[in-house]
C-alpha cells in the first residue's frame, strides 16, 4: 500500500516543484497557488458527483462516457478557476498560467488517485496500474489544465478574441484528455508519451517565455522612460506617439484631449513602477511602498472613464495595451 501511495501520488508534486523552480521571475503568488491547490480538491469532488450522476442517467457504457463525456466535465471544472483568475487579470503570462493550471491538476489527480487507492487497491493489485495512474493519468490531468493556461495566455497577449482564445485552449485540453482516456495505444506507451512530452515541452515553453518577458521588460521600459521624459519636458509632440495624438485630437473636445494626455503620462509612470516591481522581485528585493500608488490608480480609472471608450481606443496604439500590460498594473494594487 505504501509503495502504491508513493507511485500514484508523488510524481505530480515533484513536477510542480520543478515548475516553481523554473519560474526564475517569481511571478507566482503563494496565496493564489494555495487557492489553485484547494480548487483542485473542490473540482475533483464536484467531478465525482457529476460523473456519477451522468453515468447513471445518460445510459452510456463506462468506456464511452470515460472517452467522450468525462474529459469535458473534468476539464471544464478544473479550468473554471483559471478562467476566473485570467478574467480578473490576476494572471499575466504563460508561465504563471501554466503553474496555476498544473497545481489545480495536481490536487485533482491526488484526490482521484486517493479514491482509487481506497476503493480498488485490492482489486487492482498489479503495481503497473498504479505506475500508469501516477505517472500517466495524474500527469495528464496536470498537463491539460496547464496547456489550457498556456494557450489562453498566449492568445490573449497576441490580442486574440477572448471567446476564441477560451474555446481553442479548452478544446485542446479536452481533446488531449479524451485521447488519453480512449487508450488508442497501450496504456504504458501513453504513460511514457505523457511523461516525456509534458515536462519537456513545458520546460521549453518556460525558457522561451521568460526570454520574451525579459525583452518586454527591457524594451518597453526604455521606451516608457524616453516618452515620460519628453512629456515632462513638454516635448511630447516631437515624438511619434505625440504626433499620433495630435492627429486624432480634432475628433475630441479639448478637455477630453487633455484627459487623454494626462492618462498617457500617468499610465507610463505606473507601468514603469510595475516593471520595477517585477525586476526587483526577480532578484529577491523588495520595493519600497509608495503611499501615492492607490490614489494614482484611482485617478487612472477616473481618467479612463472621463475620456470614454472612443478616447481610450484612440490612445491604445500609444500605450500598446495587451492583457499582460493591464495585468502588471494589478501588481501595484
């Protein structure tokens, strides 16, 4: 029994520890990580009762249900919290989306395997069954939710449509889960594929994504410093961004144009502070709290309301607003 517990429950948490180690930018919030781990338990409980209800009422065989319906139910439950966090802009990059998703899958798999251990330990005495469950099924559960987070965040940061991003990422997770459950190839080979493909691919994604994050931090930080310096000197109109604002000012009242100008200046200031926070966090340094930040964030929201939807859309080319740009401001809050 002890060996079965170790084999079927430990691997996913070792992989989660590996992902946290790979997160050199330290973007993951410990509180959100704990919430995701708790959600894995909650979603596993909901999944058990919902799957039991549907199997009894749909009249399908266990094999058919497991291959076509269970993946939809389980993935939708697992990704529910991840979707909520993304919509609330608590997740900014593929890296943290992957880690939060993997952590949800880890405790989901933990509960599922625990259930099998207590109910089928004697019936399935073959140690190979628990190797497949621990290194195959459990890692699959983690990988599919992580893949949802990776694809969704990648699409959002490319300015993709929210509904399309959600649909494509959910479909990818469900298809992978369904293919695994149908045992199109032998369970042992499926386990080996999952065990190799998911950790390796996620490691490569982490490396590529961290490189792009650093480029984003360095390049945009330099640009924002330059633009803010020109604004403070009263020479913003000499920049390309300033010329663009001049080209659209005739379409708005003077007071709205002034608010747009103030919004751009304040946005750059707060954006730079947020990027400083990320860089300091990466180097295990703490940022000195700025007591003016809350009032500045409120002022930014008030200015956004004052310039209206049309005014905001007019200045977005200057701000280069994406999901990760809006997420970084939440770090200051």
